[in-house]
């Protein structure tokens, strides 16, 4: 994986007998700054986002770039640090860029949000941020709230009404606590009972004590809402504690690398919600033709690059595609304000994860109607579709 770039600009002069001419200068690249977590705790997703944008860059440039200029993503590693994200964002903003992609983590995006109140357009890769409607900040993927909603609905309709929940004490966990508090015991979920709700620090090396409380509560299903290494701590200790009930987690864990690294202790029944991207050619998935066409292009591009896309890939791909499409349709040299105005009115834009409608779902474009639940299949080596959109179980 390339972690940096060196750009060489050369001018070649051809001399002939009695005459000379200069080759036409190559068009100046259209640079798009990307703040992403290439190292640190968020690197498991950041590296996938980085790789996805390199594949996307090649695809965009095959079809003309932007107004005849080749797209070039310029990467800045925030090392999974919100403080460094802010420093890097200041530098990008000082260059008067109309758009900024990233970063990877909830905390980093939230830290940068106050800097872009008046632009540039910032498209965060984390579904866990919830930008105010009409703001210059946008969020990738189906929101974590809608993910939780689909997962809870799936469990309820499977008859698993006694739930246990474990969340982390960081920004991701706090977001989850707010979301699940809105969902459980209310409306269609009024019959659901949260028999245990425990917390842990993402740096904890063991959650045995918390899992003992879960075990004593005798839930029918258990949700461990964390991503990356912290989720591994939950899975490993749950396996050692003999917790064999169905388990759910965030779609942020839909990483082939993680499934491989955690294979020895993954739950036998592991459910993960996400946008529609895992459907692919699964005949049980009812995709709109426009989304199916986008997925075909997406998977073909990654196959040509010798890579296998997953959640991190999609979280970068759709935002980049939406932004480049907007820049192509807007006048050359479009400002942040022009780009913002275009995006907030955009609808019926097909993507890999569904049909985007920013008027219906401001700052995100996707909603619960674009959310499905999957189950990790070790045998198939992929996430298998188990629900219709919104989390209704498949027959």
C-alpha cells in the first residue's frame, strides 16, 4: 500500500533541424485533501479508506478527472488523534480548498466540525457523527443510530427480546448510549427489555467483570457496540466466558482483516448492520437497478486492483464519487458554497450503499430504508444477508 507520494514535474523540449517545439504541459492535478487515520487505533479502517481512494482515483481519471484535470487525493495521517486532526484541518483550510475528506473516527470529525462552519465542505468517513442539517459537514454511510435500529428490529422479530448491551466510554460509546436509549422500550420496541447495560474503557485488556454481569442477566442476545481492537476484547472474553447467544456489533467491524485476525474467538452468531453494499450478487437482495450498476462498477474496480472491498472501502468510495460527480457538474473552480448548495439539494443519486437523498436525510443521504443486517459466515468468507432493508428478517 502506498503511504505517500512524490510528484515529479518535467518539461521536455524536442529539438529538430531548424525548428523546436515544446510539448504541451500536462494539466495541473485537481488536489483533494484527505485527513485519514493511517496509524493508531483507527488505522484498521483508515488504511481501507486510503486504499479505496487510490482505486477510486484511478477510476475517476480513466473517465476524464474533473474538467480535464486528473484527480489527485492528497493524504494526511492524523494518527487517530483528534488534536492532530484539528492541526491538519487548519492547514487545509488555510489553502482555501473547497472540500476536505475525512477523517476516520467520530472524535476526530467532531473535533474538526467547528472549523468548517463556513466551509470547506467536509465529508467525514464515520457514520457515528450527526451533523446539523444545512451545515458544511457531511457524514458517510448509514448512521449508527439507523444501524442500531435495524439490528434491534432484527433481534426483536427473531424473538430475542431480552437484550444485554456493552458500550465503550469514548465518543463511539457515548453516541451508542444515546441511540439505544431512544430505541429500546419505546414504540415498536416496547416489548424489548435491556436486562444488562455495562461499559468498558477502550484501552481495557479484559472485560471479564462486565461479562459476568451480562451472563447473570441471562439475555437472549448480546450487543457489543465497539469497533477495532476494543471489539476484539469483547469477542475474546465472551468466548472464554462461554457466552453462546447471538451477538451483534456495529458495521464498523465489517473488515476482512479483522475477521481473519479475530477468527479464533469470533461469536458463532455474529450480526452486523450496514448499508446495502454487501448484497452484491446475492439473489436475496432486492437492489434498485441503479444501485446494482454502481455495485458492479465498484466490485469490478477493486477486482482489477487485486483488492477485496469491505466497510472501510465503501465509507470512502461513495463520498468521493458523490463529490467528484458534483465537481464535474459544477463550473470549473467551484467554491465551497457552490458545492455545499449542490449537495444539500441532491437526491436520487445512486451509490454502492443505496440511493442518496440529501433532502430527505440531510448531510447523509442514506436512511434506515438503506440499512440491512448481515451475518458473518466463516464458511463463505463473507457477510451473508439475513434481512430486508430496515432489519426485517428474510424468510
